[in-house]
C-alpha cells in the first residue's frame, strides 16, 4: 500500500502510539508527510544545542512544553532574536504552558521578562539553579498572572521583596519550591501565605525560617504537601501550629530538622489523620513509644521514613499491626534493625514495594528471605553495606520478586557470581548497584547481561575481578544502558572499553582510575557513544592528547567532564574546552602538563558558556585577574582545591 493512501488523521493516530524519542526520530526520517505530521503533532521540545534553537522553534508551532535546561548560552539577546523573528509569523509561544529554564543562568531580567510575557498561556515555570537570579527576575516572573507552578530552587538572590512581588502577582499559584533561597525569611513566607491561598504544595527546605513561618503556613486551607528539609530553626513549637491548620495536609517532610523531636511529630500526626507520607529521617535519635502509638490513627499512611533513628523489634511489631497500608519504608542507618524486626514488619505489611535498609548491618539472609516471600510486589530494595547478605538472599529475590526494578548491593561482600545468576531471573531490573562487590567476575556479569536486558543504570565501582569479557557480554545484552560506573575496575583494558562504544544510549560514564585505559580505548568510546553527556576520567594517566582530540571531535553533547590528573597538554585542553559547545561543568585539577598560559587560553575559549570549573588552588594567584573577572561576570562558579 502506498503511503499516500493514509490520511493525515490516521498518520496522527499512528504517531501518537510511538513511545520513545528514538522511534519518533526514525518516523521523521521516513518521508516529508511523516515529517509534517511530527511538526504539527509534537507538543514537547527539549533543545540540546542553541544553534538549532531558531530552526526547531520555526518548525514546531504547537508546543506546550519547552525545555532549555540543557541548552547552554541562552541569554537575553538570544530571546530577543527568537521573539523578533516570530513577530511576522505564527508564534511558537502561543500555546506554551510549561517553560523549563533550570540552570539557564545567562538569561537575566530583560530576557526573562520578554520570554514569559510572550507566553500568554504559561502555567508552569522552572528557574531552579539560576544562582544569579534576584528580586528583579522575581519581578519579571510576577507578571505571569496565570502561573500555577513555580520552581526557584537555589535562586540565591531572591529575598522577601522578590517573593512578595510573586505572591501579589501570581495569586493562582498551587505549587511553589523555594529550596535553598537563603535570603527569604518569615516575612516573605507570611505574605505568601496571605496572598496565595490556592497553594497545594510548598517546599521551604534549607531556609532559615522559624516557627513564625509555620504559623503562617498553617493558614493555607488547600495545602497537601509540605517539605521543610534541613530547616535549622524549626522546632516542636512551630509544628504545634500545624496540628490545627492545613486541613488538607497529606504529606510532610521534616527530615534533618535538628530541633524537631517526637513531641512535634506527634502534634502533626494528631491533627492530620489523613497523612499518607511522613518523612522524619535524621530528626531524632530514637523512635519513641508515643510516636509509634500515634501511628495507629494514620489509616492512609503509605510512606514512612525514619532514617537514622534507633528502633527495636517492638517498633516493627507496631508498624505491622497499625500500618498495613505501607508501600514504602525508609530505615537507612537505623540502629537496632534485626532479622526478627524485619520478619515482624513484613508479616503485616505485605504491600511494601520500596524498602531502604542501607547500613542495617545486622540483617542476614533470613530477613531478606522473609521480605522476598511476603512482599512479592517489591520494586526497590536498598541493601548497601549489608555485608551479611549472600547468594541465598538473591536466590529468594530471583524466585519471588520478579517485578524488582532497583537493587542496591553496594559493599555487600557476600554477593558472588552464583548470586548474580539467581538475581538474573529479575528481568525487569532497571538499576543495579554492585560497587565494592569484589567477589563477582565476568561470569556473574554475563548472567545479568543476558537476562536483564532492560537495565539502564549499572554501578560496578571497584569490582576489581571484572575484566574485558564481562564488558563484552554487557555490550551485547544491555543495549538500553544509560549510566555505567567502571571506576577503579583495574582489570579493564582498551579491549573492554571498546565494547562500551557499542552502547549507543550511554549518557553517563565513569572510568576513574582505569590505569590500563589509553587514548585508543577512549577514542572507541566517544566515537560510538554519541549521547555521552557526563564523563569522569580522573586518574586515567595514560590518555594523551590524541584521545582528547577524539573526545573534542565526537562528544558534542558533553555537559560535564572530569579530567583531573590526566596527561593532557595545553593543546588538548584547548581543543576540549573550545570545541565542546555544550560543556557546562569541568574539573581540571592537577593537570601537570598544562601551563598557566594553557589554562588561560582554554578558559577564554569556554567562558561564555561554562558554569562550573574546578582548579588547583595555586592557580588562584597565577591566572590573570581579567579571566577570573570574566568568568565571575558570566556567572561561572570557580571551586579551588
């Protein structure tokens, strides 16, 4: 049948069934009709390179989501050009409801004001990690009257004045994140709570707010989610205000609030019988009997995290009896977790899907077997540093938990090849961490590679018995791998790394300390893995300029790289920093073959787009004042070692 026989409506219906970016890319390459359907139908666009921005926005006129978070060099002038070119044609801004500008630190007040003003339907805005943003940028944001969701994490210059402008101008706000906005105080939060009564989610984590803010927050009638992680001045007195406020509250996070005790937590629980999520990790040293007793009233509780607390077997008995709806429990670094406690927990909480037992060193195969047998819908299990876990546990997980997607076995020295053979029955695995598991070899990795083909993240840090044959199996079976850590796997050579070059989806690769890796191996990786965006080559001392030349030629999507302690020279460094136009974060410590002049030239080549650079401390006094001031003016953060 000819393609011309298909109507456009039918093609649109077929296009809507495509589930991945790669499928949609293939679709666009078929013919002009398919390309036209893609341009008309596409609703979301994530731009990777600024030079393509104008062409893409000219093609896609019906976008509702535009993500510029990974596109470097977005500045006020860029926005002016884009908007001026759209004046005489159908504007791409007309339907945009969601705009992601996270880390777009080059875009300041003028450009931000024009951009948000050109999007009349804008409802969601993300300017998180724009460190230089202050009250002027907040003023620009306040003009978006229909804004419902705003993320401003680490906008370090925004003060109470800026927040007040947003509160007055954006009265329809439903979700707001102010994490790490250190200039905001109780005064700003108070005005926010008076003006934005539609708020359903609020994050004030790491702010220096006090109990006065909680008094204001308690007046929000529709608030459902409240996060206050690491707020040093919040205490039990403040939490008492919540007991009779926030009638819609369903989730609260007070983790790492050092002045909060069991008393404050009980106040929150007593006033909110409908709580579904409670995070009190690292708040208090011991989980008191009174807190446990109060949990019986939380019939809807499905998530509880008490990381760092001292618990007892009786604690788990209470959970088992009173919290039968639990889906997730966090027990990381809890003191007193035993086999008996875990067995009591899973006897009543059979619906558990996410369990964190990191550093619970006393649990053995007996506990994990009970967990696997009772909680057969388990999706995520973290067992880092549980060194008494052996192949017997993995046998039970492989037999009972076939839906398992995430497993952390870091530093579980009892894990071996036989255990990985059992575990490979969990064919739904997406993330597997085996760092410091020194008893696994190529044979065990081959079991995983053959049966767990959906894996997208694999951590093999310091698995010193692994070699090239294991990577050969991995490259053959795990084609969806996106994140891979091979740091300090000293048995890996260029031959093994060349197999990694076959993993076309790989974006994050750590090869720190691979002493047998040379430029030949690096060239094979970067030539094959075109999507690489994060690369760690620290202590790879046998890679010379030829390897870095290949890197600068092939890795045009690179955003972050660690070249510390490498044998690169002035020429190699200038090629990397000059050619990789998306590079935003570089670590350049102890480059013994690079001169001060080489550093100067390389930094000049990337100063327009670079956002973070790490250098050895002595360069602070050797680099010119001009280059340091230029980097600072461009918003680049320099870290000295």
